C-alpha cells in the first residue's frame, strides 16, 4: 500500500511539528500544503516536501490527498474544516476543535452529511501514557475515583503572541491551554452536572487565568486551573479511595507517572518515548480513514461537542465572549 498522503492546511508552528513527527512514522507523508500566501507554502514544502498551494480551495481538491490536517488559528477551524469536508476530504482538526459548541456541531454535521472521517487533534488522548491512564482507572486499583486535580500554566501573556492575546483570534488561556485539563477530566468523568468557574480577564478582554470546579453526579469533583501569566507545574492527579495516580510534568505530553496506594506501595511508569507526540493521532486517523469509519472511539464526535459545551459554560461564567460570535 502506498503512503497515506496528508494535505496541511495552515503551515504554522504546530503544522511543522506535525510534519516532523510524521517522519517518525512509516506509511505517512506530506503530499501538499495550502496557505493564503503561496511563498509561505513554498517555504514549508522545501523542508517537508509536497506540492505548495496559495489557497485552501486548491489544496482541498487535490486528488492525491487522503486527508487534511487543519492547523489554522481557532476561529478559522469551522470554515476550513467544512471546506475540506464538503470537498470529500477526511479532516484531522487541531485543538481546540472550534470556538464554541455551535461551530463544533456544524462541523460534525458536515462530516456526517459528506460521509467522511473527522477527528479532533487532541493529541494527548492518543498517547501511550494516556492509554495507560485509562487502563489504570478501569482496573479499579485506585478504588472509586473521586478527585482530579490538574493545572496548565505557561508564561505566554508577555510574549505578545497574537493568537493568545487578541479577542478576534479567540485568545486567552482557556481555549489554548485550559482545553488540556478539561479534556482530561472529561476522559475520566464525562460531563459535569455543575460547573463553577472564576476568571481574570486581560485589558483586551480575554482570560489571563481561569479556575474551574466541576461536580459530577456520583459526588466526584475536578479542580482545574489554567493561566497564561506564569509557568505552573503542569501536573495531574487522579485520586480514588485506594490511592492516586500522579502524572508528572507535562501531564498532557509524553511523561512519567506513578501510582501510590493507601498502603504506601508505589508503581512507577517511566517516560519511554521519542518525538513530540503528534504521530499517534495521525496513525489513529489513518486507520479510521482506511477502515471507512467516520469517528474514533477514543475521542468521539459527542466527546468533542460535549467538551465545547463545557468550555462555553465556563466562558459564560467568567464573562469571556469573542467579538465575532453571533
């Protein structure tokens, strides 16, 4: 079988990391890159190969592409993804999947209508240590899981990165950084029955820091924090009646973990990994497309839309609204 051919829509930093990780995988290649500026696409293909296109419209109709990886800024995902889906192309879309649940549902509907695969590129969900997390939780060794604590803070606000600070680019900590602890909590607990959130907004009106408490029907809670003002440990703890699982820095990327039980015994899970961590999602998506399936069981369409609903509720509570939203 020939290599699975990727079209990259939006050749930014994360797209470069994705293309680099593809080189660590057999059976994948970058076949084409689309940018609104042809020279930027040409620069990208000089390093990663493929055909350069000066528009997204040209990219999505390339007959030699098996799937599109959408890596544009958050507010562009909705239109870019639907453009590719309407062209009959399967789409792996960067996180956050959309700006709100309304957009996310429209994207899912377009995939269903066109009968093509669509998946959120929440790369952490597909990493080996996240698979181990799911196995440990399911094994019952921790007992009844009642608490999750997770933080994600990076000192980025003073770097003047437009996608983080500008309201028109859906800036702020929550969608860019907070998506990681929120997605982890959803993976373990599902949807909360109550959300309590507090945020600190910047002068431009995006969130500099947000803290959240999620309550669940069985009495469990998730205590989550995200900030773009300062660096935080970026660790996660999943605690149950028999012990806890601690995921070391940085919890959402390949890292080490340990289980500590009530009797004091410990089991260590060392970090054994090379690469950034984006190749697993690429391989999972390839298998989806090859098998004719439309969504992944690891991260379903419902999961993605539900997480966006949770983020919408948090934004409503902290007063974070983007000027382009209807």
